[in-house]
């Protein structure tokens, strides 16, 4: 069964709630997999290795996430900390891919 804000509000049993949480986690991982595929593409597109880390873009992504978290009513500092880790992990992953693609 698909989930939504309304369907979650109607749940009365922890077992059903946990099934929903597990499904959400599975969907979040699938989305994160796609985000990492974007890092593969970025590594392919960027001709200079020095372009992999882009601090200006990192600041922009963090600002977007803080605004989205605020609008969603979820904890902004925690989301910012999660994204800080996600972006740093993405940069490391992209650097690895950059080397792999060029056999260096
Ligand atoms: C994907 C990029 O490469 C890096 C990864 C980023 C991210 O995870 O959002 C942001 C900035 C870059 O340092 C990009 O430049 O957009």
C-alpha cells in the first residue's frame, strides 16, 4: 500500500507503522542511489579533477536543503548536518570515480 501524510495519520499499530518506515527507508536509499549516480555523471562531465570539489555549489546545496527542511517543519540543523556528511561523501565518491574513469 502506498503511504502519504494522511495514510500515516490513520495508522494505529506499531507493526504497520514500522512497515511504513521500512518502505520509506527503502525509497530513500533508492533516491540516494540516484543521487550517487549523479556523482558518476559529474565525474564524467568535469574535465578537471580540481573542479570536483566546488565549495560555492556546496554552500548553495546546503542553503536549499535548509530552506526545504524549514518549509517541511523538520529540524533544520540536523538536516544541514546530514547533508554536510552526504556532500562530503559525494565528493570523495566523485573523486574516486574521476580517477577510475581516466584510469589514474
Ligand atoms: C555534483 C557536484 O560535485 C560536488 C558534489 C556536490 C553535491 O553532493 O551536491 C556539490 C558540489 C560539488 O563539490 C557538483 O559540482 O554539482
